[in-house]
């Protein structure tokens, strides 16, 4: 009990410390019985937002995959536009007619969504047919990645998120609930799927250009190089990792295998939902909206309770204690550290008869001015 009380009090200190920076204002002690840990003096009218992750989160690595894929698609599309130039052909009447339009001009990338993209891709190559079939299946199902972590980290995430929301800060905690994880699949506003759809259009443009290419071997070689690069990218996106060996002795054939990690596509679509909530659009180059410019990293370092028994000829005295140590860092999206700190709380051992009274007692320290925390968030200038 004292362990989780310590986690709650630590979360109040963390939230008040961060509020100093996000609102660029001082914080004062909240009145008794208030639902907020502290009061923000003269808060701005704009509600700031923050993305919370723990040391167990895969969000950063997923986002790196997402960003790499977006950059790769843009680069390959640009290369396709330079190399895959459709040639003019002559009809039966001897007049030149334009080459067949690619996907985008046929309207397969707009209202068609994922299903239209998958159907169009299936027409390209044998590899494209397999990838298109996989995408078709993906459009009617959803993969949810389980969260791996200790009991302490989710408890700390929940506590800090609650305190920040009470201070009027918008919060995203993707590892506890990824945006739209249980919602309807809406790929019309997905930056990743929109770019993937445009990528398929460029793919077909290259196949059309190759079909209409003249005997120029250099031209054909260049087009083949682009198509090969696109095929390689698509195979990497749709690859499904297998289950890995269990940790321990490799010679132990009876050991159970570890479950397979989420696929590349599942990881980037998970990151894509976060990106969409943060305001990323297009190929992602414009970045997040002004609201979502900060990331809070949390870790529960140490926590636990204690039961102490002291016995002598007069009997046995039992006392209870507990505490927690947590650490946090706040970053801007560009990587600049805003502030960081360690918070700790410990209840010295109390006897059984005093347990309930002590547990329900208010914290001795004011979360707004914690004596044990040398804040680095206090009224810092914006990074």
C-alpha cells in the first residue's frame, strides 16, 4: 500500500514540475480536497500536449521505421518520376496516343482506400499479387501489439497521465492504448497509406514505361533498377517475422519458442496512428502540430514494501513501510532536453495500530514545492 501511495505522490510532483515548463508559469499549492495536485498561476489559453512513453515502449523504434519508410517511398517515387517516362504509341489510325494512365489518374488512390490499393497492386507482378492479397486481408483485421513491462511502469504512467490531465494538459500514452487501436480502420487520413498508395501508382507507371520502352537497353536497365528497388521495399514492408528461440541453452530442444514480434507493417501502422493524432500529414516532412511538441519519458526505478518484525521477551512488534523511486525526462521532438529529475518517497515503518491513519494522511511535502526535488523545469525558457 505504501509503495503505490509513494508512486501517486511522486506522480503529483512530476506533473507539477512539468506544468511549470509547459505553461511557462509558476505553480502553487492546491487547496485541501482539490482534485488537482497543484494550481497553475496564469496558465496560457492554449492546451499543451505531451506524449508519454516508458522505458519499455517500442514507440520510438516503430516511429523510426515509419519515418524511414516514408522517406524511402518519397525517394523511390522521385526516382520513378525521373526514370519511368511513359512513351507515346501509335494507334490503328497512325496517330500517337498517350500511354495508359497510372493508378492515380484512374482514381484508384482516392475513394478506393486500402482495398482499392491492394486490388491495383495485385495486377503488377507475382510479388505484387502476394503483397496485394496480404493487404486485402489486413484491411478487415487489426493487429494489437501487447505491452511488455513491469507492474510499476504502467502504474506510474497512469498516475502521471491522470495528474497532467487534471492540470489541463493533453496526453497520449500509446503503449497503454494506441490511438484508434479498437476503432474502425480509417486509412483515408493515414499519412502512411496515402504515401503507399502513391508509391503503387509510381510502381505501375514504371511497369507501363517498361512495356512501352524501345530497344534502348540503357533505358530498360534503368527502369528495371527502379522496379527492383520498389519490389525490395514492398517485400520488406510485408515480411512477417517468425517466432524466435527461447532464451537459455540453444541445445535444449524442449524449450518453448518466443512469440513472433509484430510485423514491419503492423509496427509502422501503429506509429502512423500516433503520427496522425500528432498532426503529421503528407509525407511527414511538415512535422507535428504545435500542440504535440514534447515527449515525457518515465521509468519506475525502485519500489517495494517492507515488513519488520522485532521480537523480545515481551512479544513481537510488527511495523510496515514502503516507498518508490522514479525518474523522468522531458524532451522536445527535436531531441533537446527540457528538464529531468528523480523523485523518491518513503514511508518510515509504522505499527499496525497506526497503519490506517498513516496511510490516509496527506503528504507531508507540497507537490508544488517538493523539498526533495531540485527541479530543472522551473520557469525555463522555451527550447
